C-alpha cells in the first residue's frame, strides 16, 4: 500500500476505525462480497501495525444511504471518535464513499486534519496535514457526489419512461395481482374480490369511511404482505379507518394506472438535521394517468364521486358545517397556545371535550396545550348568547337594585 511511511506510533496507539456502509438493504442481502471485503479491512489494519484490540468495526450503516450524514448512526460514531481524538485512522474500501454529501465529507476531512487522523483505502494512505492529500480527497469527494447525481438521473429517467407506458411495476393494493405475463389483474381469490367490492358498497350506503369500518365489525379484511417473512402471502385482519381510506382513495380500484401520486419533501430542522417526508400531490399534478389500464372494481366517475364525498366529510379544511353531537363549537375551536384547530372527542358516558390532539400527533404540542371540557365552553357560549343590553336589564320588572336586601327573608338551612 502506498504511503505506509505516513503511519506513526501516535496513530498506532489510537483506534483503527473500520467503517462499513452499503446504500440499501438489497445490496447487503445480494452483494455479500462487498460486505466481506469491508469486514476484511480489519485484517489489513492489523497488517499495517495496529493491535487487534485497537481495531473498532462500525457497521451500523449497512443499508443506509450516504447522502445525509445526520441520518447515519455509524457515521456519527466515526465523527465522534475523530473529535475525541480516539481514532488514529479510518479505513474504507473507498474513502470518498464515506459520505455522498460534499458538506459532510469536507467536515470529516477538516476534523481529521485537526486531530491528526489518517484516512486509508485501497489506493493509499492520506494524511490531511498534507495539502496534496487534501486536494486529492476533495476532488474524489466531488466526483462521488456527481456520480450519485448521474446514477439517480438515469434510474429516475428509466422509471418515468416505463411509467409513461404503464409498464412500471410497483406493489399492488390488495385485490390485485400480477399474472404470469406481468399484467395487473383482479385477485383470483373470490373472498378477496368480495371484500373489496363490499367496501365500496358500504361507502355508497353509509357515505363515510367510518360507516365502512362499522360494516366490517367482526369480519376480517385481506392484506397482501410485501417484504419480510410474509412477502407475497395473503393475510386477514381487522379493517381500520386508515385502511378503509386507503382503499377509497386509491385510483387503482377504478382501473386507472397512476404514477407520481406522492412526492418526497425534505426540510431542515432547527438543529440542522434533514427530515424526509412524503406528501400527496393534487390530482391535477399527477404526472402519469392512464384510464382503463386494467379491470376496476368501480368506474372513474364513481371514484370522483367518492372523492367528493370524502372531501365534504372532512372538516379540517375549508368550511366547517355543524355536526351531530353535544359539542356546540366543534370545528371552530382553536388552541390558544399553538393556534392549531382543536378536535372533538367523546369520552365514556357521552362527555365531550375539545383537545389539541393534532399538535400532539405531529410532535408540535406546547407545554400549555390543554384539553377543555365541552360543557365549560358551551355554558359560556350560551351565557354570551343570552346576555341582553344593560339598559334593557335595568327596565326589567322585579329587578333587585344593588345594595337592597331581598324582600323575603332567606330560608333557614337547618
């Protein structure tokens, strides 16, 4: 290996950190040779002079992408050992693949320079105190990030082209399977078809997803498992409200092929961490929509009618019509602490309460977010509605004047 003279006793006295990373779990499962080569770097560290007890293997990032260092536990461990001065060298098959982000890679190089930590891969040994090594690794890091961008563009371009023809395959919802020719067809199981058909029938009769769930009380509902131990198997369980909405909102049941219903959004938290989430696109922005792509349980017109009914049932946005129940202010109550709409919840015995549950579900609740009994707010609302003008109150017959004693003595409490 080139540059063995850069290894000094001060490096050998510290840890030789073996960092393992593969981008996806599929690579970990199928590309076993790469995993074995990365574990074999521990023997290379011993050959270069490190004691076996001073070799630390960090493999927490097997199956984690190197795009964001903050999302990788193993990368954070490596950075921590470098900052604490515990690492004498960091080993990897390709040092430039320690991070696919130039910002994370440059930060690691700067920390390694300050703590006199070597970086070692199959091409050689890099001392960050040497300007030539820094320039070379910086160039390799930028090439690695550009390589990731080029590969992503190629893959996404191929996916979009296949989706435009309606040939891109993805996990189908329950009620559909792929036949031997790769075409989307109805599940041949008659019980599965009957369960899906009954969902739409129950929604047509009841008009809400809650009515669908009520119709399936005591009746199992199918689920096609993807991945894991039960991959490809049909499981039966309880129909939940979320699953009922998933069936009613999925255009696949209308015989329509859709690609791009969801889009990935990233946001940066106050501490600098990057959070990735999935957001539903408006129907007008779906990039690929192919009607009559396969047999459907309902028509496209039925699907649009169902969507209109579901939107009318939702009181979270837009108009908030009065609903049934004892809470008079449902739909118009706002939390005085976080400002978000409060929901109505009925407890045992029919007692209603206004709760700031949406903020708690999103982990945005403040310390002063509270639950308020509906009777407390309702009574105040009734009192405000029944209060009259003070002038009219003074003209009310029989009104007791301030400071006067009542005309009749108070009854004894004994």
